[in-house]
């Protein structure tokens, strides 16, 4: 049995591994691991989003940690990047988020940060998994006098708000501006309206009434249409949509146009370059970044690299290249001079700071990048064969790439979790790329299914 996947532990609530039984063992394993590596009673921070199962899993996790001799700091509903910040700010040994991000309420998961607010290494996860799955984990329990305790952190939200405000220029104010927010009925439901109101903006909010089952339900960053309509109806200067755990941002300009992550990266990196703040003149994206972002970076003379999909790989590449901005089209964007992980609220504040500094509307700023149409087709396959070693498939791929040379691109890759081949085609015309993508899908399906 495996617990940790590509982004922590995840599954359907009350089914393995997201049951109270399994999560209590994970809590015990976390406490035992950090007790050994830190040589003191571990202090572990726990936060969550607004899912119904969060209460159950929070109690189980805390029980496992305290039973193994660790102390627990409870902060309640808090965005994932807030937990990353607080772990370091409060000097905890680790921080745990109970969330399944943008997934529906039935799912839940666990992400773990180390004392620096960075996700655990693969080796650390393997060691924790080994302890949690051990049949002898109960033999590791300490004497009753060494059981840990739970403490609630009452000022967690305030600490995180101060951190976010410190990313802005001194005396920064949004007075006179109208801001629309969609909090996805998730972890930002309280803090997002609070921070924009404290900055003196006129705030209108949807998706801020969580009931345990409506997180991400037809709202938030996956469904920005409602926010776009509200922006137009209220005459807002900008709209910001977050996902369930608050680590992503999708924006809407005053004309109701939706802006995904790549466009936000383009707008903010352009501002940083013009103000000589784009360290090493470098931006990090992923292989799924829109072709328009690549063209923009090329035209502006900004160096870049594209990693595998996943914020972990983006962060590694940013450290390697000395970059201060990088991210994904999903809206998960990292500002390394401020934070160690993607942060939807931080991204929103950086974007609106650009608007204030340049005195330009978001619809004008977004013109820096032209988004290219994209078609994505998933092809079921029997196995993950190297298609470049199959002459017919390599020929089809090469011919399709040649047709779009300098005008678009073809990306073919396998899913990391399913037997699917993903064919993505980007180019100047939706009609043209649809024809190319469908033609490739027919050939690949015939050969690989």
C-alpha cells in the first residue's frame, strides 16, 4: 500500500487511506519522524480547508501526533500557503494542511511542510510512510507522562495578514477601487474579504458561505464565469477567484475577461523587468504553459525554462536559476522573494500592486500577452510506449510540429496517474489546431490502444 502520491496523501474521505484509523497512524508517524530528526518534542501545526471531513481528520491527526509525544498547534481553516508561512513564523517543526485543493468536498488529503515552509522531500515522505504502515507502530508509543497536547493558535489569521501586507509598498491603499472576490467556499472565505477591506477597497464577495459540502462547487478558480458576471454587474476594477485551499488565482479584468496563470505571470514579470526587479531576467513555467507565454518571453528578451507539471518542479528550477517568479497556467504562482510556495492571495496583491503603480486597467495590462487557442485530447492506451520509437507515430508528430513551426506547438505526453496519452496542440486558429489534434488522436489510438 502507498500513502504519499505526487502531492501528499489524497483520497475519498472515510475510505482508505483517508480514514480516521489511517490518518491517526500518519499523525503518529509524523511525530515519531520529527522527534528523531529534531531530537526534541516535535511541534506540529495543523490547518485545514472547509470540507466536512476536515473535522474528523483533524481530530485523528492530532490524536496520532499527541499519542506519539508531539505537541499540536491548531489554526482551523487556513489557506495552504498560510500554513507554509505560519510553520516557519511560529517556529514549528512541521506544518500539515488537510485539504484536497480544487477537488470536490467528498475528497480530502494531507500535505506536509518542513520547518522552512517547503513541502517534504520524497525521502522524508518514504520514511514517514514506512513508520505509518508498520505493524509495530504501537511499540513506538511513549510513556503516558510524555504524551503531547493540543494548543489553539488564536492569532494565526492576523499573522498571515501582516505577512501578506508586508509584500506591498508602505502605505499601500486600494481606496476608491472596487474588488470582486470568489472564495470557492473554501479556505480563503474569511481572510480574502478581510484583507481587501483592510486595504480600503470596496469588496463584493461570492463563494464565502461554506457549509462543508459546497467547497469548489460551481465556484472558485475552476468556474470563473460567475465572478466575471459579478465584475460586470458591479462595475468592479478587478475580480479574483481562488481555489478551495487558496494556493491558486484566476483573475478577471474590468471588462469580464478571464485571465489564467500564464497571463498573470506575463503581466507581473513584465512589470518586474521594466523596474529592474526581475532577478537574473528569468521566468520559470511548465511544459503546459501556453504558447503565448513563450512568445511573450521571447519577444521581451526574458530567459525561461519549462519544467514538468507540478509546483515542486517549478520551485526546484527557480532555486536553480535564481528566478523570483514562476508558476503554472492553473494560477499556482510562486514569488520566491516573498514566499516558498504558490499563494493565491499574494498573487492577487502583486497583480493589483502593478495596476496601482502603472495606473493602468487590467484589460490594458493583459495585452502584453496574446493567449493562443489550445486543444487537448486524451487517448486511452494499453501501455506507455515511447512513441518516438514507432516510425508511423514519430512521422505524424514531426509533420504536425512542422505545420505549426513558429506559430504554435504540439506536446504529447503520458498521464502520470492513468493509462492516457495527452495530445495538446496550440496555434493561431482553433479550427486548424483541432484538425491537427484530431488527426494525431486517430493515429495514436490505432497504434497504442
